[in-house]
């Protein structure tokens, strides 16, 4: 992509998925009342179609419907797994790496009184600030960082993060968009400012030909509507096996305490799963610094 970075379209799709799943998929276990409020009116249309369960007849709208429906199926178990890991390990600080349109600072009562930092590229953060203006409650501290260029530890410290206090790190939906070198550098930076008692919750994609083909098909479907695909503009740059991710974290002083794919999470929640390919290859790993 040429020119200055733009606000992430993937962040919008993820938010649409949470809004569509809100209190509908895994009711009683999943709810995100902030998601719809963070979307613009035109972005809410497909969300409502999915919530109503009525696919539009027009081709362009049908592609939007299917895209958001698939995002909802993924986002419910992913969010539940990560939220549970946060609740199970209270910390005085939470850092969300690649905050996008995340609503945790507002919607999780467990974070009241906790210093919440959101790290993301400046364009996405500016878009987030505008969208979140109507939300009530304490917003996160926005920390502008380009993961491929900026030093995370130093920038966080400049915004009030304390390396001598335990931190819960949430790294959701970001790893695939980074090179392996950038992932390794970020892990090193996170370790450098993680006191004993810290926790890292990381979501990543395991290698799978079927998933790669699925993204190609999704790009073609979007192209058939005359629009550019979010997956073309924001491509994946790395996938990781559980063994490779565990080895990387272990080298930097982390102990992996949980590692599961989202298909297992969905089944444990008794969610109906029609096609589990995307869920099977999306993983949530929890690691602690003892």
C-alpha cells in the first residue's frame, strides 16, 4: 500500500463481527455492547442483516452479509477465550497490542481502576477516537506505534506504562499481519517491560493451505462486487505453529500455560459449527512470566 497508512479496514470487519454476535452467539457468555456504537451507519447495515438472519438477494449485499456472518462465528469464541484469560489473571495494567476498535476498556467491569493502554498505528487510533466519542466511561491511553518500526517498550514508558508492575498483554488478531521478524522483535520488547506476574495472551494463525485458499476466494468474491478486498490491502505476512510460537516465547522467559484452537473453544461452548476450518487454525495461547 502506498502513501500514509490508513485506518484499518480489518478492524472494522472484526468490530462488525462482534456487533453481529452480541448476545446472539453464546448468549450469557458473549456480549459486546460497544461494538455497534463503534460502527458508522453504513457499516451497521450488514450487521443487522446477519442478526436478522435474512440474507439479502442483491449480490454485493450478499457478499457483505456472508463476510460479516463469518466474522461473527469467529469473533465470539475468540473474544470469550481472551476475556476469560484476562479475568483469570488480574493485573494493575493491561496493554492491548493492535487495539483496532476494541471495546474492552469500556465494556469489561474487571478493568475498572486498571490502567489500560491501547497500542496501534496513528491513523487507526485517530479513527478510533472519533468513533468512541459517544461511549461513556474511561477510555484507554492511546499509544501510537508502528510495530514494524517503533520501539514498543520506550513508547509505552513515555505514555505511563510501568515495567516494574505486572501487565496483562492482549495480542489479538495482529500476528498474521506482521513479518516473523516483527513478531520476534515485539515479543522481545514485551518481555523487556514485563515484570514477574505478567501474562501474555496471543492470538495467531497456524499454517493451513485451506485457510490461504479461503482468503483468495474471499478476495475474488469481493472483487466481483467491484470493490477492493480488505484481505488484498491488509495481507497476512506470517503464520506460526504452536511449537514455533511456544519456542519463541520460552526464549524470552514466558511459560505457556494454555494453548487451544478456537474450534475447541467453540465446541466447549456448545456453539453450532457448520465449517470449522477458520476456527481450527486460529489459536489463543496464554503465557505467564513467573
